[in-house]
């Protein structure tokens, strides 16, 4: 509720201020249905604000609900990543990963229509707004610009919440593959180091020799990949089982999908490139053309 109020309250205050200003500035041009003009205007303004608040609240509620579900799944991913630091059978890891993939599939099926329609609605509304304000015969005033700005802010904010949450949990889910690969490499190194010893230890710690690059990745999204030490139980799981598990995780990545398309950073960059190309094309058709 705090997050919803954080986004919804400023938009509602701006919408209320805009509606009040609009009714005051255009009082003589607005028809009224009662003998008292002020009561008619107050009633109409209140009904419009209630309608806007209801529509925007429903939209933000679904977006924040999706974000909450993604945050809960991130906690589950962190618990799943911890099994690589303990003595666990490959079958147990595989069963838990299958459960994660099934959960992500259910979430994707529940929200894919909403995410796709939101993307189409936001794209269409933004291009219509651009066309209305940049065409040669457009008459842009404060009333029209204010209404378009408020509508754009609310829609873009909700879409940003959904896409950021989906991309973040997909990135975390795919980082499990890197964690499993490092776990496998550490186990192999530990096995060869123990060949000359008479009584190899049950578990050991192998330092990570590859430094993580923090320039391109966000710090809060890479906490599954521990850059320091990893406990290895090399003598409890065979090489073939570990290799099969890493191969499976590499070829069956989990994450949020929209009709088969993985919502990751590459997908977001592609969407941004398409939106930018359409924006420049429409701008070329409208600006300076009579």
C-alpha cells in the first residue's frame, strides 16, 4: 500500500489540481445541468476525479501485485541458490529447479496478456500524444498538454514497474546457471587438488579466481553469485551428474516470458530500439511538414 500510495498520490494531486484549474478557467464554456452552476461543476469534477482514481488504482494495483509476486520469487531463488553451498543430491536440485520453472510459467501465463496489452496501450497513447502535439496544424495549449502529460506519466510508470520487475527476476533466475557452473568448476579443481592426499576432506573451500565485473551489472541483482568462497562436496556427487546438471540449467533457463519471449535485458533493449525507431519515424513525418 505504501508503494501504491507513493505513485498514486502525486498523480492524483496533479490530476485534481488540473481538473480544478480547468473548471475554473473554462467556467463560462462548460454547460451545467442544475440551476446552481457551482454545484454542477463541483459534482462533475468530483465524478471525474473518482473515475480517474478508480481506473488508475486498478492499473497500479495489478502492476504492484506483479512486483510483489516477483519479490517473493526472488526470496525463493535465494533459498534455491543456497543448496549449492551444502551437500545436496543432483536429483534434489533438479526437482527444485523444475518447481521454479513451473512457478515462473504460471506467473507468465497469468500476467502475459496484461503486460502485452499495457505495452501496446502505452505505445499507442504515447505516439498519439506525439502526433497531436507535433503535427503542423496542431493547437497545443496548457489544457491539452496537461491532460496528455498526466495520462502519460501514470501509464509509463505502471509499465516501468512491470518490466523492471520481470527483467530483474529473470536475471536472477538465469544467474543460477553461472552459480552452478562455478560450483562444478570448484568441485573439479578440488578433486584434482586432493589426488595427492591420503585422506581428502569431506568439504573444502575453493576461492573464486574470476573477479566479477560490477560496471555493467547492478549490485543488488548479482548477490546469488558469491564472489568469495564456495563450499565444495566433491566426493559426494560424481562428475557426470554435475556436468549433466550444468548442461540442463544452461539449456533450460527460467524466467518470466511473454508468449515465449523471455523478458530479460536483451528483450528490453530490443523493445527500446523499436520504440526509438518508431518515434524518430513519426517525428520525421510530423515536424516541419505542412
